[in-house]
């Protein structure tokens, strides 16, 4: 494959993660090593919308200090969006912007919908004869992208959920003089990976006889885990809560926001509105369960809470393994493009060795776009409200290590990129 000389553009899309900026740092740092092939490194502000609006910044001008700090900075440093490119005029505009700025390398850091956009841009460029190499960089806390062992962002949020549950469970135990049900709602529209990660909070000290008892709840939180892959059965749920309260003074429930009843209705969701991609607006499963518990039990107090966006912004609990792998994926995307690949997304596979390690590979964007990797049925307990130890073996390596954040006046100090705007060369885009 002959070398392709042209500029690189990277953008971020969808919900941020604690490590999405580590992937950005990986892209920039690797691209800086190849100035002969990549003269300029650009960033699109607010995802693909920045490309459409020709809002582009110069990333090569960022300081090394900023690049290092991006590794532990939450949010999306370039800004993000949930804009779905539908019209042919939008795709035409994207190629016009690329041509105007001689962009020959495009990396989109995002999830299912973002990789669909990247796949369509790749296809159009090939159709039009515009030489462009498109390599997607995986990103999603939901861990539901197909063809990759796991996704950057998942390990850090799983770690944060585990920390939150351990801390909250101690509070519940201290206050649990009477029957009490604590309900925590976590993200996860279509797949239960995040809800399942709550079982990482279980105690595993071998000296505790209660843990050895092999009961459903092992006397540790969470006692009940509800996944989107399992239709919600209110009677079975209430029965299990009752069983837990007979053994404990408090019952800890973790529910995914995407749990549905047998008829396919999201628990407590606002079905009257949808997001830009046509998805129902979720958030209400926890309150639904709280009301159900208090309606079915007399004298039992229930409390519901949800982590909301804090779970995807908690870089203070980020997994060092996750950060390093996110950066690895960003760098691998650049190397793949330089090697002549296009229409692919970077994936991670386990090395197969006894000690945990991953290798990066590539998978076609068309096989990833809009797909969902469900939580494996074999990892769901027989009671349909617990998680197999095999999942724990899978997930534990992903939450290892802690980032050492710099602090300033008692609070973390994060990176802020310098927005060196690239001069526009086209007329404003009218999207109608």
C-alpha cells in the first residue's frame, strides 16, 4: 500500500465516558509521530456536527502537558453530539469539508450509532473516488459493541458502580434497624453489562463463613440484579425481596434503566418522547420498583436513587487498565489507517495467556454499526436475578489499577484543550 499524505481529523460522539479523552490522546500522540504522512491533526467540535459546520480546531498545537492530562479528564474534550446523519446533503457536505481541508484520515470515537455514521462516510468516499481512510475507535460504557471483548469506558464505570455499592451498602447496614430496600438504577438501555458489574462489589474474603454459604446473596450487596435481557416479573421480584429481608435487615437492588416488562414496556420510562436516534427516553425504573415495594409490603421502607451521568464522568474512580486500553485503541486506529486499512473499527481481544492482556485487531464497521452485544445468557443466574461467577472472572481484570490525579486546592485538576480554530474555506451549511 503506497503512503497517503493528508490531514487527519478526529471527533467524539455520543455519551462521554471517563476514558474517551484517553482515546483522543492516543490518536493525537500517535499521529504526531507520522508528520510525513499526516501534516496536520484536526479535531471536529461536537462530533459530526462540527464537520458539517466546518468547526475544526488544530490539535497538533496542544501542549504535551495537555495531552497527558487528557488521560484522566472526563467529558469529551472536543465536545460531542447525538446528531444522526440522514440526508444525502449532509454526507455530501462532509466530503466537501474533507476535500477543502485535505482530510485523508478520519477517526470517529463513539458507539453503535457513531460507527454507523463512520461506515456510511467510508462507503460514500469509495463511491466518489475520494481517497479516505476511516477507522472507528470504540467507546461506550454500556459495553455492548459487537466483535470486541469489551469497550473502553466500561471498566471505569464498572469500578465506580462497585465502589458506590460498597459505600452505600455500609450506610444501609448502619441504618438498617428495620426492613429497608435500597434500589440503585444504572445506565444500560439494551444490555445489562453495567447492572451486572454491580456484583463486583460482593465481598470475597475467604475467612467470612457467610460468603462460603453459597446463598443467592452471600450476605453482601447487591442482593438482586435486574437486567434488560430478562423480562421483569413483579411477583418473582417481590418474592425474592421477601426472601432477602428474612435473612437481612436490608435488601439492595440494582436495576438497569432498560429493563422491560413481559409486554416490552420500559419500567417507569417516559415513552412520549425520543432522542435524536429515535430511542425512548429512559430513567424511572428505580422509582417504579420503589413504588412496587411500598405497595406490596406494609412497613417496609424503600429508597431509589440513580447514578445518572455521574457514573460516566467519575474519572476519580477510573480504572488504570481502562485508561491505558482506551489510549491504546486510539493509537491503533491511526496505525491501521496508515497501513492502508479503512472501513474498520479497532477491537480488543484477550491474548489467551494466563495473565490478563489484550491485543488490538480490526472488525468491519458494517458488522458493528447499530448492533448490540447482549449480556450472555449463560452468565445470568438460574433465578434470573443474579449473575454467574464467570462474569466476575471476565470483568475483574478490567477494573484494576487507579489513576493518580493531580489536585489543586483540594479538587482534581483536569485538561482543557486550546481551541485553535482552523479557518473556514466553505460557505455555511444549510441543513434545512
